[in-house]
């Protein structure tokens, strides 16, 4: 079964000011490639070639100039759509409804960079009759992320940026959803940040008993703060050696 990929690369990247005054966060360099190259390669390596990039802000046209139709990644075509303002990750995902066309989708945040392949998790999700799958990773600073509470092997709750995390398993910015996701997004209310939260989407699936998880292999980082952008550069430089 063909699966589609969605990369969320909107937002204004305010935490990376002044770097993001003149460009989109996802076009900043991570070692020797623009940040957006890494999530595209993650999807391609997982066997996904039908990809939509959701972008926004004043520099959205730069994606087209940089990526074109994705020939560099062996793609024939890349789809693009535009998010106005900053309505949150779930709102950005809602813009992919037409593209998804009732098929299963793999969603990755444009600033998430990983070491290993997610093909195994994607293949598991293909076999799932319905529902969603998230990828978890043990981290040192879980309070920065959505945090998964596990009882044995069972996933029992997800809490967004908790002051007292119930585990050190962060929900990474890689999510897999069936067609129900767009109906769930319609029911969401904005959080105290004024955004539609992806954690609320995941908890809606959890409540139905339709949320599975996989543990991510290798290292993982986001790149949305100066500290994590530096970490991403260092991790990629260490693992890839010389720039090609």
C-alpha cells in the first residue's frame, strides 16, 4: 500500500531570532545541508515518495527555489501548501487533508533530525488495521516535549511539556495517522498557547485505544532552539564525517 508523507515546515521560528528574520527556520544549515533535507531523506529512506511540504511565513517561496521537484532525492514531484499565521502543528496538518485523500500518512516536523531509518516503524504502521503510531525516544530533558507514560509495554497517557514528567520518553516529531486524523483535528480547541496541539490529536487516538508506538533507534534531536540547533549540527557532523 502506498503511503504519503507530510513535512510540517511552517511557523515563524521566533526562538531562533535573528537568524529567522531573513529566512525560514527549516532552510537554516545543519552541518552542510539545509535543515529541510533531513526530514525529506527520512521519508524517502522509509520508502515514501509522495511528499507534501506545509510551509508558511514570508520565505515560503525559497523552498521551491531550493528543492524544486525533489530531483536531488530521486523524487519526480514535491507538493507544497501554505499555512497562514501560527495556528500550531495540528492546524498545519489539517491543511494536508486534500493531499492525504483518505490514505495513511507519515508526518514529520521539519526540524526533527534522526540518525537511523524509520522504515521498520512505517512497515508496522502499514500492517495496523487502523489508528495511529508515534515514535518515542528516551531523552535527558523530557519537560521540553510531549511525554509518554508507559505501564509495562502499555502506553497510558501523553502530557505536553509537563513540569514533572512521568517518564523520560519524549514523543518525537514523527507521527503516523489514518484518515480519522482530519476529523479529530476539526474537534480540537486551541490550547492556552492559542494553538491546536498535536498532543491532543495523539490523546484522542489513545482514548479510542488506537494509538501504537515504536521506540526510535539511534539519536534524535529537534533544531528549534539555539541549543538544539547546535546539537543537531554536532550530531550530524560526527555521524556523517566529511561533507560530500
